[in-house]
């Protein structure tokens, strides 16, 4: 699957993972969000349900098992190059998820750091714009499940 200069928008999943009062955020190792903090996640694979996809992606990126509770937001990322050609186009389905316990995190090569952090403190970091908006909605309790 070609992430740069795709032929069609690509479908991704991410998760706002909560444990007690903290959420889990990660710093990306590769473009388009290199060195920015975001919610963990990745691309949906052919034949995979959305919930299967988010569980797999979190396991691959962080080595932890999550319980996806509901789909609560949709984000979109489009970036054009200097000539105006679409370089990246992602549609990201965002799940609210929990874990039973904050297992030891094992970072994949896609992630340079991961933190359990309060949502308010997360807003002080250099976040992707969609992550910032999702966390603000979470803080303001303006998130509601699209599915259950």
C-alpha cells in the first residue's frame, strides 16, 4: 500500500486509550507526522474489520492489548506537495478504548516514544492537529459514540 501519493484516500484507525485518568500518546518516527505526538494506530488491512484492525495495530506498535469500546470520531488528513499534488490523504476512524492494566509497552520502529499522560498535559506537547482536536473533545466531554 502506497502511503505517499496514493491513488485513493487511505483508511486508517487510531485509538484514544484511557487508563484511570491518563491517555496514551505516541511520538511518530516517520512522515507525515514525524516527531509529532499523536494517538497510536495505523492502516486497515484488506478483509479486516475496523475493531480487528485497531486491536492489531496497537499490539504491533506498542505490544499491548486494548479493548475497543466504541467508534467516536473520524479525522481526515490531506497534505499537498509544493506543486499542489496530493502527497498524503488519510481518513482515520478513531476508537475510544481501555486496557485492563498498563502492560509494559514495547515500541515498534514506527514509534520513538510513548507516554501515559493526562489529557490536559498532552495538549502542551507538539501534537498532530487532529490529535489536538480529539483530545479537546475528550476533555470537554463532547465525544459520543458513533457505534457501540
